[in-house]
C-alpha cells in the first residue's frame, strides 16, 4: 500500500518546511509514504526548500496555472508512480499532518473512495463571521447539488483511492474542491468526511481575495458542475418557469377576452406566446444537452479505462513520466544546481 501526499504551492517558501515537517513518516496499514510538490509558477525558493527537505517529486509549472490545474497534475503524477492513496493538503500548514492517518482510514478499511476533512469552522478564530457563513452556505448548496452529506465542501484536505483518482475531472480553473464533490455525488461514488483539526493561520488565503469574488466564482462553479451532470433537470426547470409564466398570462388574457375586454390586452397575448415559445425551446435545449451529457459520461468511462491500462502497465518505482505543454517533471535535485 503506497501513499503519496501532494501539496500545491505558489510562493510558499516561508511556510512549506513547516507543513512538510508535520507530515507523517509512517502509518499503520501503509507500506510506503512519498511526498509530491506542485510548484504552480512560484517566483521564490519554494522548489529549493522542497528539495532540501527531501520530497520525492516536484511538478514544475513554468507559469501560474491555478489551483485546479495543479491538483490534476499532482493526481496524474501520483498515479503514474503507483499511488494507492493520494492525499491533498495545503502548504500553509492549515491542516494538521497528524490527521492524515484519520483521513485515509476509511479508504484503508474499504468504506470509501473519497474522504473530505471536516474543519471545525465555528471554532477557527482566523475565519471572519462572514467567511464562516459563506463556508456553511457553500457547503449546503454543494450538498443539495451533489446529493451528498459532506459538511465542509470547500476543504482542500482530502484523500482519494486509486480508483477515485482515475475518475477525477475538473473543468473550471478556479478550484477543484466544489466541482469534484458534485461529480462524485452525481456519479454515485463512495464519499465521506471525517473531523480534522486546523492550525493557526500563517498567511492570508489567496483563494478568497474578496467576499463578492468568492461568492461569484463558487456559484458559477457549482452551477456549471450541476449543469454538466444534470442538464435535462436544469433546463426543464428553467423552461418550466417560462412556460408557467406564459400560461398564467395567457389565462389572464382569456379571462379578459371572454369578458369582452380582450382588445386592450393584446400585449399580454404576445408576451404569453413568447414565454411559451422560450420555455419550449429551453426544454428542447435541455434534451440536446442531456444527449451530450450521456456522451460525456461515455468519454469519462473510456478515459477511466485508458488510465487503468496506462497506469497499470507502469512500474510504480519508475521515474519516467510524460511531460505536458506547460509542465516539467523534476525529480533530480541536480537539475537545480
């Protein structure tokens, strides 16, 4: 059983060593633990700190590509090197490294494929009242959208089994946290959460620059994820609202018409017809989107099978990996000398 702990980094030279020192060196039920750093275009000594500490792998982006891209790159490399379990944590030491054993336990016991660390939101002194409310509200929306019971959806402290990691797909560039939960819930994957502790804040969050920006991006991420996995329901709801409005206005016109006052309400008749047409077109769009969604699910299944073939044939101890357009894989400290 091999565990790879990955840490996305963007200019984390000041806090990275603290976070690395807190990571476990051995866990019951795990034969091997390795460490992976995703350097997302850092301009400081993040890579140097990681290499001096002794991490096993570094994914190097030539420019900043965002948290979601970094997360996926780390998942890909961990799979290529034979990880049975992949844990994602933060470089700012927000999460307690000692809780990793608790985080992966449901996977080791074959009770879940994805485990999310549930932070004690109300007890975190560094979170403002507004941020706590946003975290709670965002988690509620994700629970409804994904049909899961995950209480802390924005948490980046999470563990994936090898099977679950092969199925991960992230389409937005903002964050992977919300979309992957919606994806897991809609695909009927075994997902659960465990309570974890947090450490005092070492730096301000870079993901939430403003309350309005956070809300806007989170809402768009959730809506896009739901639209991607349940398009027919979404378009049927929108089309139904338009058609219901059109029917109601049409009935109102008929009432006036039979009372002999129809000539003064022609605008209502036009509006009713437009709303009914819009509703019908929206429903047809939903049917088309549903067909596209079915094809996407087939493509995801093909992707999963290809990954099983690709990663299953690689030697878990091998160092050869495929480079991407904006990504270099660096595992040799001598490359930096």
